[in-house]
C-alpha cells in the first residue's frame, strides 16, 4: 500500500467534494442523455493495467460526475433522497476505512455501542421506554419487511418462524402505502392478495370505518388479523393516519401494530409541529429512515421495536461458527441474533456525527424549512385559478396539478408528464409525477438543506408558464 499516494489522493478527493458541494447549484441537475450512451461509457472489461488514484479521479470527473442526479442542487425535490449533510458524508468515509462489521460484536465492539446508542436516540424520539430495541437497515423497504416479519411471528404465537403460516390471515393498510408493504406481505409468505388496501378520506388518512368493515368481512370468512399498518407520513403527501384509533383496533384484534414513518419520522425533530405523529409510541414497531429526513447519506433506515425481546424471538438463530465463546458473552450485544442481516454496515456513524456536529435543533430547523417551502408552494397553487393542491401539506411532500379548463383527464395526464419531462431536460429542478384518486399530479418533495423559498417561487413560475404553453399547444 502506498500510504503517501493514498494521503495525497484523499486530500485531492476531499477538495474535489468540497468544490462539488459548493458548486452543485450551478450544475445541470439531471443530464438528459441516452442510457445506452452511459452504458457505452463504462463498457470495458476488468482492468488489468494499474492506474494512479489521481488519474482515476480524472476519469470519474469525466465519466461519472457529469451524469449524476445532483441531489445537492436546491432544485432537487423528487423521490425521497436528501441532500446529505456534510458531516454525514465524512462519517461514511470513515466507516468504509474502519470497515466494522456490525453483525458480530467481535468485529466492531465500539461501533456496536455507537449503533445501540443511535437506535436508543431514535427510540427516545418515538417515546419508547428502556425495553425498546431496533436495527439500522438499508432503508425503509427492509425496515418494513422486518416489521411485517415481527408481526407474523408475534401474531402466530411464534409458530410461523418454524412451520410457516397456517390458516387465513390479512394485513390492513391504506391505499396510500409505499410499495414496500406489498413486497413485504409477499416476502413473509402471506401473499399480496391478503393485503387489504383501504380507502382514504379527503385528507388522505385511512378511513377507520372502512378498516372496521374490512376486518368484520374477513372475520365472517374465518380470516384473522395479522397486522394493522399505520402511515405516519405518506410518500405522496405526508399524510398521517389516526394512529391512536388504529392502535385501539389492533389491541382489540390482538394483532401487531406497525407504523411506517420512513419519511415522516423527520417530523420528530420539528420545532413547529411536534404533535403531528401523536400516538406513534403506541406502535409495536416503527420504520424511520435517517437517510430521508434526517439528511443522512444513504444508506440508513431503521426498524424500531417497542419490546426488544421480539427481535431474538424472530431472528435468534445461533450457528456454531457464530457462537461467541467469550466468558463475557452476555455483555456483548450481537446484532446477528437480533436482526436479519449478518454482514452489516456501520450505518450509525454518519447519523451520530450529524447529531454531534449540527445538534438536534439545527436538523429540526432544516425539516421546518422544507415544510415551510411546501406550504408556500401550496399557497401559490391554491391562490391560482389554474392550479389546485391536493391538500394543505403537513410535511414537505406536496402534490399540485394544472387544472387546464376544457382538457380531458387523459390530456391532462399527458400534459403533466410532458411538462415534468421538459423540466427534467432543462436541469434546474427535478420532481416526480404521481397519481392520486385517479388524477395525475406533480409530486414535489424537498428533503433538501439547500432549497429556499426563492427556489419554490422559481419552480412555480416555471410550472405556470410551461403548463399554459402546453395547454395552448393542445387547444
Ligand atoms: C413511506 C415510505 N416507506 C418506505 C419507503 C422505502 O424506503 P427506502 O427507499 O429507504 O427503502 C419509502 C420510500 O420513499 C417511503 O416513502
């Protein structure tokens, strides 16, 4: 190993990253090139001619960087991927160097202590007591999957881990769920046909009477309730279900109550609206993604569990090669018997460093700024005769649409997609489109430290101009 070359290349890379972060706002946010062009750029066989790290950085500057989606650009307000906070970026660099493997205590004793502490912080934010536990995961998808597995094992009296599912069961959730729920009911062996997708009201919250009806109908057919899932921050709109009502029903049905707060968990840091996730602590398990609204770089999701004991019950298999021989094994926390993953990235370091460097209040300020930006856009749309907003945002996710008098629903769908495409090509903003209650919307969702009110105003001006132009071409 050439340590001096590493040092020099490392300094150069950090300089490059610093300039990159400072200048991201001047770059085209998204470069519209053909995927085949990018595949061709990297079309080479396994290299066998060693190159200096310096020359490799040059190649990356030419081939990789220009074609990245710059989530550090203030105009990035798309699928939930934050502008990563700089302290967190350094945390991940160090984590790679240390390469602690959180699967087993022996490959990361201090890292295990840090991981447990960060999990404790998340449990404190939820309001869970000392009995709680959890795992940091690759993201909300894995966290929801683990939540559903915990549900299956608990509700079947710890039989399903060994025998699979016997009998007929159903899981209940609103139509606004993230697709990870659908994948999870499949993965735990329940089958997607046994996921009840329930309607929402005009605030996009699960209708409690619809849930009651669905449970009653299933009961009449001998189908039992495996899990009720509450959403605390829907992907489209940041809507929050009535968690207290869902908990009451889950207690009555003696089933597991899981809450998906993958995105909405950021509101636990908010100074403005502390009560929005009322009842979250009643859940048996909660998904929260620090790599969403805690502005941590990917990847770091979390599954938090009210009763830690449920983790070894679901995952506590010990193989001979993993057994800790130490006499002090009871003091050594082993994630491998308390979670799904074996080799496990040191995810907590970047989250720990973010809190240490900025403090909880500062991160909460970033969250509140993003909420304010969404509300500002809502007011612009609601105040315009040409636009509507799906609902007043409670978080930073907002859906607005051009109402286009005289245009059919199909024409409006095409218009929204064409305008979003045009804006993507220009590289000043990036947001998604979505479908809500049968209509197409622009889905705009700043989880971004660099977005400002001015960014939102510029975005709305652009949307107004381009939608009118597109409608004019149609007419
Ligand atoms: C509510 C919700 N749950 C789960 C997920 C999945 O999270 P991840 O992409 O981190 O796997 C998302 C992603 O946007 C989400 O919005």
